[in-house]
C-alpha cells in the first residue's frame, strides 16, 4: 500500500499542476494568441481523432487492467500478453484506415460548406489516432505496474507546456499555422517514446508481438471482453465528442472555437467527480464481488450527496461570476457568446454528479453487457439532438443537445440500478443541498456589485462559500463534509 499511497499523492499534485497549466492555456494563451477559427480547427482535429480512438484501441486499455493478473506471474505467458496488447491497436488502426479512406468523401462533404479549412488538415487525424491509441495503451500498462506519476507528468504537464511553447512561437510568427499543427502532432510522438523508455526502465520487456496468445485459454474471454468495452467506450466517446465535430460541420470553425472555450469553463464541475470516482470505483467493485449490498448502497448515497454538494456550490459560484470570468478571457467580446454554453454544460455535469457512482455499479457488475444496448441508443439521441438544436440555437443548441444526452444517460442508468439492485442515491439531504444552492443564488443578488471585476469575483465568492459551508455544516447534510470541516477547524483553529 505504501507504493499506492505515494503514487496517488504525487499523481494528485501533478494533476493540480496540469489543471492550472490547462486553464491558463485555454482561458488566456489560446484566446490571446489564436483566432476563434484556429482554436476551433485545433479542437476539431483533436476531438475527431479521439472520436475514432476507441475503434482503434479495441478496448485494449480495459483488457490490460482486467487480464494482466492472469499473465503477470507466468514467465512464459507474460511476453505473449504484452505482444497481444501491442498488436491489438495495430489491427484496429488498419481497419480504421480502410474505413477512413472509404468514407473520406462523406467526411470531407460534411465539413466542406461551413469548415472548408478543416478538410485541408484532415489527414492529421491519421497520425493523431495512431499516437493516441498507443499513448492510452502504454499509460494503462504503467498503471498496472502501479506507476502513474511519470505518465501523468508527461500527459498533464509536458504535453501542455510544449503545446503552449509552440503556440507562442506561432504568435510571434516564428512558424506558420501548418507548422504549428505539425509540431503539436509531433508532441504525441515524443509522448509515446517517453512512455516506452519509462516502461523499459521498469522491467525488461519485448515489443515483438507473440502469436502464441491465440492458443491461450484466456484468449476468447479477452476478445469477448474487449468487444463489449469497445461498444461501451466507443459510444461514450461519441456522446462526449460529437458536439465539437457537429458544431464545426454545421456552424463553422469560429463557432467551434467559441464553444470550446465555454465548454472548458463549464467542465470545471467534472473535476471533483473524476477524483472521487477514481477512488470509489475499486471499492464499488470489491463490494459487488463480496455481494455486500449494504456497503454498496452506502457508497451510492454518499457519492451522490458529496458530489452534489461540491457540484452545486461550484455551479452557483460559476454562474453568478460568469460575467467576471469572461471579462478576464482575452477578446472577451467574442467569447462571451458562449455564456449560456457554460450554463448548460455545467448543468449537465451537475446532473451526472447527482447520480453518484451508478455507472461504476453497472460496469463492475454482471450486468456490464447491458451497455451494448444502452450506448447505441444514446449515440442516436446525441446525434439527433445536435442536428435538431444546432441550426435553431447555434452553439447554445450544441450545449442543450449535450445536456439532453447526458440527462437521458443518467436517468436510464438510475432506473437500471434501481430495478436491478433496488437502490437509489437520493435522500432528504439531497433536497436540503438543493435548497441551500437556491438560497446561495438568491443571496448573490443582495451583494452590491464592485466595479473592479477581480474584487467583485473574490468578495462574491467568499460570502457565498461562507454561507454554503455554514449551512451544510449545521444542517448536517453530509457526515463526510462535517468530518472534513471539523478536521480543518481542529488543525487550523485549535
């Protein structure tokens, strides 16, 4: 456990550093140095590459985590496993190339009217998909070795710093835009090489594919599992990435750039859920394995109320300060058009947080195969709602479509868990924290506006946080929240 704790603490520090760099890039460097159309092109290239990624990976990262223990202690079978996981994305990439070239005319046609510039750079998708696939596989291999810090430093810090450096070089006209995109693509080549060097430093491994894996007793189970994961992760990525791509095709790259900046602001609500889920997922899996329904129900309810507390407080703070936030974004007169994108993206993430760990309960249970029916339905909904709302409301329509897709996804999973496990995550505390958030929002109207945007943001936030913490504590909405507040009081106030 010592290694796990050390790696977790170090990885958390790296993640926070990466978040700071990421927000500095997205909310200042990108808007200041690039046009909205250039940001839109950059995001569209990355998102369409990530859209194709699951179909290239073929669930390899999930296969590594689930099946590595069956091979790790066998010196003869271990190289077979490594060769297999390296070969899987290569097979997927070959199939992707055939499909990409076969449907190239349709892809180009989708962007041709509103985003013709995208088609000039569309071939960059090919190396990006290949590189993203092997980055994910190598990072998954590092995780099973309980080594997560170095891969996080590479992904969260170095990649973002290199990207920032190249964009600044473009701003000062040391390079042109095509060179910028080429250099950003080359960052991921460097990332793959650094991950390979790191893995080689951990143990003696061979990159040569071993075909003996096909005779292994676990091969059929691994293949079946990977296909289920392909459907689940592929559909999930489509739901989460289709918005940028459809915005580019239906509205153009400039609108895509504005949407991307606003989306990034709204996604601040997703950070606490990711952190809590990463901690609770293995505990949920263990409770399911031991058939401990009492403990599972406890995790379900606590995850919901704790995420909802953080989510609602963040959402209110974000929305009451939204004009102040956009004031500090360079060229704010352009990007403020994404104000209501922030609202709907934040709202969609808030609903997702309220559902607790319902998704983790499903995928770690014997019912994980139900994703093969659920995900395609949600993909159809996501595409249909984007086609419906984007022409009507522009980038706000994109955000509305995303919110509807995530809301339906959350509700269906909530009903599924209730039917199969007889539990839901809500309680009286859920109503209490919603009322606290409503009162917080009302109080914000009583706070006089300060002419200086930074001072206004700080004063407004401090008053609302103080009210929220006091109300949550004295209403005893969450045992965990009260314990945390008591701990901080004892540590800093004695």
